[in-house]
């Protein structure tokens, strides 16, 4: 009978045990997972595919609110609703003309001249009125979360906007962390002139205020699109991971296991990627989770200022950009939906990031 030697749990298993013991971390992780599930279903075309369909009247209020229902008929002004002016010298003439125009097939225009196309024009107007009545009859006067100016469902619009904002935040955070990790590894491992060059490059980016740097890069590219926003955020957000990864590589390159790898003939690239990186990968993972939160807010700012997603693409930032004009008219539901969704995700992601950083810290038990 052979006895197995007990094995100590690894870094990731210990981190998972710490996370499970933290109730706030698990709740935050559940919220983040729910958002990721929603955007996955949206990207697959299972939900919110018809977010741009005009399913309601303009500015349809939420069904649970006490807002006044706005219908298309309120925007129409008809002549019969205009009161007569008793002091108008042409009052009787205008009334006579109105009576003539109310006939079955009026052939007289406002100047008393026979119009040969009056019957055809009236038929066209009648067809258009019928079509408009059919279209308006199919539109709802209220929705669970209201509608925007064009009658789009705010709930579906928020889901589709979450897809754009979260994808931008995740992809840009991964690219920025990859850039920062590569630059930090080269600077920290080789040192010397390589370290001086990357430190000089890092100082240039950090000397400019972050928001001003983002706007400057956006103005230089002069293109709108999701890929452009990802490129802007990745090129401006690598400085944080670079600083941390450089410090980690400076610390680990003189450890005993790196000397042992050098003794067996391992190359510099193998020591950097195979031996050192697995021991500092938790730092990169935490940086990704931190940057996701910052980049989601940055995308919202860019879209709000007009440098973000193009026309036809919805995001939380574009929703807030539209809501600033709607709020003046008292239409608050689009602003509320985008703000609540963004605040919920950012708060949950921030709490999960703090818990993950504590769980991966080997100094904490």
C-alpha cells in the first residue's frame, strides 16, 4: 500500500477559495456574469435584434409611471381646431372656402380657380391618411421602460448598448494589458537602454492628462466606429500595466528559478514567457479587470462628446447623448435606463476587481 504525498493547493485554487468566502465578491461576480450572458445572447441575435423598430409612439412613457401618454394625434394641427377671429374682415370668406373644401370632390382651390388635379390629390391624401392610421394603430402608447423620440424600446436599446460598451471595454482592456505586459517585460528584464527608452515613452504618455490624450488621438484618427474606439483606448491605456509588469520583471529576473533556467540554456524569450510570466500573470489579470471598468466609462464619455460610435450603432454613451435633449422636455426614462445599467455593471465589476486583487495577493491569508 503506497501513500500519496500531500500536494499544496496552487495560487488559483487558493484565490478561488478566498473568493467563495467573500459574499460581496460572489454577488458581484453573479451580476457581471449576468451582463455577459445578456450581451452574448444579444450578439447571437437571440434578444434585442429589433431594437431599432418603431414599436411605440414618440416618447412613449414607461408603463409603471404616471407620465402623460403622448400620441401622434397631439402633434397634428387641423384647421377645425383653430378658433375663428370675430374681428377678421375675411372671416366669412374663409368659412365659405372651408365649406367648399369639405365637399366630396372639391375642384376649387383657395383662389377660386378650377383645379383639375384636386380629386387625384385628395385621393392620394386619403390613401396616405389611411396608411398612417394603420401604422399609428399598431404602435403602443406605453412600454415597460418607455420609448425614445423614434419609438424605439428603451429596454432593448439598453441591452444592445450594453453589448457595444462591454465589448469595447473588454477588448480594449485586453489589448492595453498585452501592450503594457510586453513593454514592461522588455524594460524590466533587459534593463539598460531598453529600460530607458520605454521609461521615456511611458513619461510622454503620462505627462498628458488622460482624457485630453484620448480626445487628441480621436481627433487625429478622425474616424468613428467600435474598432476605432478600441484602438484609441488600447493605445492610451497601456501605461498602468506597463508600470506594474516592469516592476514584477525587475524583481523576478534575479530569482533562483530564473538562474536555474539560465543554467540549463534557456533563451531570454523562454525565461520571460515560460518561467517568469506564469508567476506574474495574476497582476495582468487584475489589470484587465480594472481597465474594463475605466474603458467602459471612457467609451461613454467619447460617445457623449461625439467621438464614439457612429450613427446607427447604439451604446450607453450614445443613449446619454440623446437623453440630454430629452431631459429638457421632461423625458427622463432613457437617461435613467442607461445610467442605472452602467452604474450597476461598473459597481459590480469594481467590487469584484477589489476582491480578486485581495484573493490573488500571496501576502494575504
